[in-house]
C-alpha cells in the first residue's frame, strides 16, 4: 500500500479462487524425462523450475514409463457386456414382434382356408 495525500491507497491483488489441475500428455512426460536424464546436475534443477515440476513427479513418471506409459482415454467407461446385452435385447424384441406378426398371418390364412373349404362343401351339397 502506498500513502496518498488523501490517505492509504488500496492495491488490488488478483488471485484465482481455485488452482487448475495440470495435465500432461504422455509425449510431454517422455520429452521431459529424456531432457532431465541427459541434463547435468545444475541443469536438472533449472529444468524442474522452468517447467514447474517436482523431482517426485519425475519419479512417478519414470515408474509409469517402465510400466508402459500410455495416454489414458478420458470419459465414461464403456461396459462392453452391457452394450452387447442391450443390443441383443433390442434384437430379441424386434424378432418377437416379427414372430407375432407371422403367427397372425398364419392364423388368418388358416381361417381363410377353413372358410373356403366350408364354402366348397356347401356348393357341393347344393
């Protein structure tokens, strides 16, 4: 704060309400690990300060690299069995509907056949 002839002057300080979590791609992690491992002792600290990283973060990245570092797919997990089950249920409902229609057609054909047979008998008797 500075003094003005009218009294103390307020200084606005802009601070974010909540820090945003940083996310790093697999390519970035591999690039930083390679740079860190090839750097000399003094350059390693400079690299970490420049990138805003901790040495413990690089330790985690190293173990992840050894385990097979890959980018993780973001978003909801897809349950393949549930998706397949839903697909089969829809197909089952469709086939049941088709079967019901076919049974109705057969029923109508039987009745028409019976009716024609009765009409033929009546003509033969007359």
